[in-house]
C-alpha cells in the first residue's frame, strides 16, 4: 500500500481549520468522461457537505472550472491568486455542484504520482486531486461515480462495481462507496476482463491481451489469500478485488484494487508474495486507517502477516532466512540514518524499509513469541473489530494485545517503538560441569542497553539432536543454570535470529546494502572514455545507491577510507581493484555470465561494491534488476537474468561456544 499525499492536489476544496471535522462524511455524485487517447477529461461533481462556512476551490493547471453552484445558486468562480473563495450560507448542510474539465499536467518532481492520460491508458490516483476534496487531508468520503470511456477501453475504479454497459460506442461503469473511505482512484486501458466470484465478492483482472494467460493464476491466488486473511483477522472489508495491469513501473495498493506493472506480472514473486501483501492492505491501512502522526504500523504488520507469514508456510528455514535478512539489512544501515519506529511514515528510501517494514515486522514476531500464538491471534481480531473503518495508532494495537493476553505490555512496546537502535548481546560466560552423569550449563549474558526486557533463545546441540531454552535479560543482564541429561556439544545465543538486535562479529557478512545505504559512498566509473557507456554506468549507480551518487576519480585520496561503488567494464575495472585495496575477483565469479557484482571486504576500510560487465549492453541490462538485490553478497547475470546469487558464508561467532 502506498499512501498518497494530498499536498499535490490539482483541484482542492479547503475549509478553515476550525470548521473542518475529520469525522464528517462527505458524499460525491460524480460523472467522469475520459478520453485516454487525447488526454481530456470532463467532470461534474455534486458534493454534499455539512458544518462548513468557507470553501476554497483551486483548479490545477490544465483544468478549467465552467460552473459552480451552491444550493442551486450560481456563485462567482473567478480566481484570485489561483483560488476561488466561496462563502456558504450557513454551517448547515449544503450541495456544491462543480463542472470542470481539461487535460491534467504531470505533477512536479518530488510531489508524488503523476496522472497518466496518454497512449491508450488512464491513471488518476486520488492523491493528485482530480476530484474535489471538501475537507482535511485525512477526510473519508462516500461516493457514487459514473465512468464513461470509448468502447475500445475498459475503466475501473476503487469502490463497488454496481453496473456496466456498452452502447453507442461508449463503455460506462458505475462504482459506489457507501462506507467512508479514501476518494476514488481511476484506471482505464484496452483491457481484457476476467472475473471470478468468491464468497459473493467479485474478483477481476484487467490485463492486456498479451498477459491474459496469467489471469486464472492471479484469480486463484487472490481468492486463496482473501480466505487466509479472513480466517486470521475477520471478514474481508470490500465487495471485491481488482488486479489492474499498469504501463508504469509501479506496484501500488488501493482499497479493493492493486495496480501492477505489466512487465512484472509474470514474475514468481508477484503471485507468491507481493499480491498477498497488497490484498492484506485492505485490512491494514484501507480497512483500519493509520494515525500517521503517531507512526505507521500498517506496513510492518502487513509485512509480518503476508511476506513473513508465507515464508513460515514454506518452512522454518525460510522464515529464519527472512529474519536474518532483516537483521543484515539493519546491520548495513548507517547509524545516522536510524530512527525510532514511531518516526516512520512511509517508504521514501531503502532505509525507510529497514525500519518501517523489517524492524516493525520483527517486533510483531517477538510479541507473538512473548504472548503466544493464541493471544496474538485474538489480539489481531480484537483490533480489527474495534477499529474497522476507523483511525488507529500504535497505542490501540497495544491495548488490543493487552486485552487478549491479560498482560501489561508497556515494558515491551515502549522501548521497541520509541528508541532508535537495537541491543547488542554478549555471551560472557558459558561454563559446563558434570556430576553423576548429569550436566549443568551456567550462562551469563549481557546487553549493551538496559531498556529491553528480552526472552533470549539459546540453541543447544547434543548428540541426540538440538534443543532450545530461553534466558531472560532484564536491566541489561541475564543469568541461568540449565540442566541436561546428556552433554551439550555446543551452544549459540539467538542463532535462529528471533530477537531484533545488532549482529555479532562474523554474523553479518558484507552485502550490497552495506554500500548502497551509506551516504558517504564514493563511485568510481571505469568505461574507457565511452560517453554512452559512462552515462549508463552513472545511471546504474544512481538507481542503486540510496542517497545519490558522489563521483570520484581513481586518484582521490578519500577512496582509501570511504565505502566504494566501482562500476564499469571488466577490462577497465580489474586494474582499479588493487588500487582500492581489493585482492582479486572471487574464483566463484570470475568469467561467469555477462556481468558480475559482489561486495568485497577491505582491511582497515569500509567495503566496496564492484559491478563489472563484459560490454555496454551487459551493463545497461543491469539498470532494472540490480537495485532489487540489496540483501545479496554476490550476483551473476546473463543479460537481465540473475543466474546465481548468495551471501558470503560465516563460521562460528562471538555468540557461540563449542564444548567438544
């Protein structure tokens, strides 16, 4: 789910702050005529409001208001500094009729998504303000909307589809929202529609002809995910779900719909993970709204229940690898980019994902371990029933889990939500003794922070198998004496990574994000003077690095002490490796594929990310895939396809001890 800001509105109605009431439903009756080929739209909107005295209507560039009436009486629509101010007769109920039209212009850079009305497609997300918003930014609305497009197109909107017909060369569909929700978003294209009914709900795909072969699989998966989440949370809150193919490189969630790039619909991760994530957002963020002023809990909870939940169904090792990936990501996060969970609002960079998605998901994992599966599941259902179609915050979640577990959880939630950083654990003592054939293990653990009260898992290896015990760390210290009938061969502190913490030495091999998240990373380009290939190399570095590119020459003294990204052609890069303190190309990668990328450790210096390609075409092929593999230590590419990837292996670490 991507929550879109209303600051980039192109047609906005604003009340004085004293008059605006976020709990007052606003109703729209909309007729929208779209001409996707020409990029033109015409809108008539009848808005029912109450409790307002002043309205300010601001049309966007490209849209012209032709008429405004208030309670049937025409009002002056002349603009003063781009705004038309309207006085309402009283604070009672009123109907404002507005007619306007034109061609929307793209949003300025950095102002969110732009409208799309060209080349056979239309995309009008609500946040661009194509529709009047008669309230504050967090207002919810009800609506009835008629969409009209040429018959060669099909159009879909958020809301319930109540009718559709084709006549006189036009396709017309009507959508409604009877429960207050975010304003409607619109999608149109030359789609083929496939449909399935699941428990009285309409599931649809809107795909181009060349992707229609995927429709059945998407409908199968969507119905399965809805059923899974209904069992865990409660009744699905919308009348259906639409999966709409996008010509844009996006993956966006909306109430009852998702908008996914046509270019990635066929990729396995879309069906096996991403689709579940977007469907679950219909409960978390679209079904229970987020109080963003107190932090965004919805992305992390959705990641935990969808992405991590699916990993758990694959097996304990898949779930463990996902947790370890979260901790590796955090280990790569520079300290100055860390922040508390309550400061997370939405994803702007990879650093936001490390905190708002991964760390939050790990907090829910730890909470479930602490209160138990039954209480955790009951807490989710309580939270849903108590806040369905209402705004909720972290404190509301805490109360729901306290209600289900009959425990005070302030000591758990407060440090994890309000503190930046993560505890680092130490194994200070692990003494094994034997008496009369029995064994005792005396343990002492410490944490570098006294704020976290943790039940730390201890993995014990014996000749007959592995077992697990837990040791409590409170006020930074933990002691335990554990008895065994057979000799422990080794122990490991949280070796299955159930605690959100700083990884110990040798637990965190270098990965791409060690370099890409660091704001001090310098980039060296090696392409032998080819302007075209140099431009590709710079674009690749810009897309891969989280904080922008800082170019450096080979003779820059800062190279010796800065994290590095070396990008270029194989023959040009090889001489630079030794200069940068990198021994050689790993034997497992040399000569393979059309391009290779790996992270190299450097003695006494931050790591380096090397991206080498056999030629300019091979380098250009990395523009899309490379930025998505931040958790890997090495990659081999054949064109755009990854043929091998992995993380450098590690051995024992400071949180393990062997007794053999």
